[in-house]
C-alpha cells in the first residue's frame, strides 16, 4: 500500500513539472512570435511628432504621418479666450521623404517590446517635415495678436489712502515677445502639436512683480513705514507738523519696486521752512533810542537753517518712520525765537548821529559818541544787524597801510569791530565823513571798556542810518 502511494506522488510531480515546462515554452513562443511581429511594426503607445502610430507597420506609420501632415492645423490659444489658426496649407507643409524616422525603428529593438506596455514611447524627429519658412514668417506677421493695440504689462502699483497704502493689482496686458512666439510656433509645428497656449509658453511679456511677489509686501511695508513719520518742527512758540499727508507725495516706486524718496521735494520743503522762519539778513523794524522806528536790512544776525544737513536728517527720519519733536539743524542761531529775535541786550550804532548805545537785559549800560567808516573813500560801515563774534584784550589791528594796537577789540563783521582809539581826541559829529575809519566803530576808551566788560558773544550789533 505504501509503495503504491509513492508511485502516485511521483507521477503527479512529473506531470506538474511537465505542465510548467509547457507553460514556459508557450510563453516563450508567444513572446518570440510577438517579437517577430515587432521587427517591422512599432511598439505599443508609440507617438512620433504628435502622431499615434502604435502597432503600425513601418510603411503604415509613415502613411499615417503623411495623412496627419496633410490636414495639419496649429491652434493658437491667446489671452482673453481668443484663438487663431495656422494650417499646413498656409505654410506648404510636406512630409520629408529624406527624413531620419528609421532611427526610431532601430531604437525599438523587437525583443524590448514589453517595455512599451508600461511606458509611453514618444519620439521627436527633427527632419520629419519641411515647410515654406517665408510663408510662415508672413503668416506670423499677420496674426491678430501682433497687430492689435498694445496694452503694456504693468507691475503692481501702490496708492496712498487714509494713512496707509493699498496695493493695486498688476496688469498683464497683451504685449507679445515676437521672437519667443516665433520660436514656439516653429517648435510646435516641428513636433506636430495641434495646440499652442501662448500664455503657458511665455510668449507674452509679463509684469515682473505681482500681488503674490515677496517684494510687493516688502515695498508696501516700507511705504507704510515712511508715511507713519510725524515730525513736529519747533520754532519758539510756533510749530510746523510734517506727516504722511505731505510725505506720501514725495514717495515713488521704481521699476524694481524700490521705494524712492523725492530728495528735491524734501529739500524744497526745508527751503520753505527756511523762507518762513529764517531771520538772518531779514528786514527788521527797529525802535531806536531816540524813539524813531527805522527799517534795518542786511547783516547776518538771526536764525538760519542748515539746508543740506536738515534735508539729509529729514530723509533719514522718513526712512525710519520716526515720530518726534525737534528743532531743525541750524547753521546759525539768534538769541531769541520770537518775532523780535534781537531781544533787549544789544549794541545800537546810529551812523547818522554818530552815536552808540549798549543795552543789557533792557538796561542802558553805556552810551557815547563814535566814529564810523569813511563813506567818501568806500569804507562806509555796512548797515545791518550783526552779532559779536568774540572779544579780545590787547589786539593788534592790521590793514594794507596800518598796524595799530587797541585795548578792547570786539569784531562783529569779519575784520570790522568796535574798539577804542587812543589816537583820537574827539568823537561824533561829522568827523567820519573826512577822517572816518576803514569800517570799524571807534569809541572813547571808557565806552569800549564798559561794553567789553559786560557784553557776551552773540550779542546783536545794529548799524543803521535814519
């Protein structure tokens, strides 16, 4: 019984082995038959220059391509849902009988056909067709998309409103890059493609920066920062407020979305402050010691904004979005910031009367006769409001034809100043017209001494005529 079971088992094993061998042989035979088929046929999923030639014989494939070329049309998909068409007839397209399609037959080795079941077999033969290039050039030149009114592409823009900036959407427009369009059309025709989306193939000139660009957010942020600036300029009891409502008019955005501050406009604003609040050299109505009110012009005493430095500082304030109260940067300051910037400490020189008064804190400290510049030889003491530059004891005054030592020297206009004159025995009257100075104000020793001992640098010195 045991022997019988062993024989049956061996019999089944032999039969199973035989079946496997038969199956393998059958599969191999089928594979060889199919490989034989593909010696002159193309693989599954084969596309050549846009034409599906799967499982076709080499001759049939070429005929199919010929037929495809005969009825070829390329549809151009343009912006705003517009379409145009270039047909094979337009450009005299033909199958090139001397093409190199045979290279594909060699690439598709018949024994490798199984791979085509799993992977698309797409090929491009660059000499598959010929066409009339002049005709294509002419057809491209006449396309509507190249002959309509051009809307230029525009980057995002920025608009100031209620203290901040709104971003205005970019404009794509319809401007085409003709070289890119021509290259895309030629390649589409060569590849046998039937659709060309001009937008997807980057044939249009597009804005560089859009709502989604990182640079857009950076620019908006910087613009918003600039218009948060609030500068309160202090001019004594008066002030001027500069904020985003003015600053936004000075801001621009360059082609690379860089924020540009109009430096000329900033300078003009500072010049406006200077014109309104500077007093250096301005005409002043001055009440004299004899009770007359005279208009004094000239000189350089007073407030004077440093235009270059303040413009530079203001540009920096705006870039940083600063909120602050400040005085402008001055090239020169006066003693007071009110309408009467002379105040009640000053030296008054009445050239008509050849007399001087010196007041300090409203109190007359000294007065006396003087001799001023000789008007008959061009040395007239210049009119105007000046200020004491400094004071020096025992100074030597030098000129083209003189060298003189004085005890008290108080210059107020370059090398023009108030000083004693030991060589003179009388002062005042009309002496100055014939025996005047080179422009200085000569005083008796006691007057010079009293002024010297009480005057401070920067004290106004007013020279006028009635």
